[in-house]
C-alpha cells in the first residue's frame, strides 16, 4: 500500500512531467493568459501597484497573481510577506481591504501559498520571517515550498539557498523535509535515483565540485540527518556526485 508521502511523491513526479511539457507554467485559459501576458509586460512599478491593489481587493484566486509572484520573487514575495504582517498586526484587519466582507485570514493563507508556490530561495526567506511571527501558523511553509519547487526544478538547490539565511528553524524544517523524502518506503529505484541525482547536482553546484571531508561533515543538510541516514548517503551519493562533477566540467 502506498504511503501518503509516496502518493505526494508520485503526484509531484507527474506534475513535473506535466509542467515540463507545458513550458514550465501553470495552465490558464485563453482569456486569463492574455490578461497575464499584459500584466507581465507592465513596468515593475505598475506591477507593484497591481499586486497591492490585488491584496486590497481581498486576493481573489488568480493564476495571474501567482505567475506574477513567480516571475520576480525577489521583488514580489517581500511585498506579499509585508502585507501578511500588516494584516496580522492590525487591530482592525478588515479595515485594510476595500470590501468589509473580505476574510483577512483567507487573504493571509492565500498570500502565504503564493510565496510557497514561487518555490525559490526567496520563498524560504519570507517563510523565515513569518515563522518568527507565528511558527504554528506558518511552520509548514518550508515543507510546502520544497514540494512546489520539486515539480519544476531542483529542490536541493533551493534547500541550500535556504541554509544561507542562517535561521536554525528553516534549517531544521529543511532537514525534516529531506528526512521525509528519504523515508518514503514505496519509492521505485528510479525515483530514488532521481532524488540522489538532484541532490548530487546541488552539492556540486554549492561546493563547485565534489565536497572535501570537512564540507561533507558540516553540510547544512546532511549534518542534520540521523547517523543512519548520513551513513547511507556516504555509501550512495559519491557516485552521483562524481557524475555531476564530470558534467559540470564538460560545460
């Protein structure tokens, strides 16, 4: 019987394939696609105005908003995080919106999900800020971000970007995500190989080649795993690291 995480893994693999054949972007209908294209061609200042107005309108579900956030995460994710903080810290959050019927909690949840869906190192930076405010409310953002990036890119690259933040909570939650990934007991050999290949590529990118002993020992992800997991990786990863380093040399 498949575990819940195994089903997530397979869903992510399937989604990765669908995203790849669709050009890397979520599917949108023709009308929305035309509107989104216009939005993405706006000046950055106009896009910022649009995003702030979108939040003021109650953040209606919109592929355009998600794609905008993904297009420039360094610009738009901090704005989303700031709007979340304003809502949480306001004594009268409904007054921040144009319509009194807006549910501020839903806006917070949607804005946080947009940060996660962007699937970038900046997503983890914003998650770090929000977890400092309310870890119970935002504690799953690291996990969700890494699963989102899994469907279209290398999640370990983003995980290592997250380790540069210097937030032990982000580091620990990243290690927990990796522990979940390694612990999927219904992975096929091909799925397991894919995980190791991705990790090896990220390691070679981080260390500009195969890591030396001290880098392996102090690796911000590996060092937070159990001893059994570390021992297993020491037996499995080197071959994939060598292959990834050879590919890097040929570029």
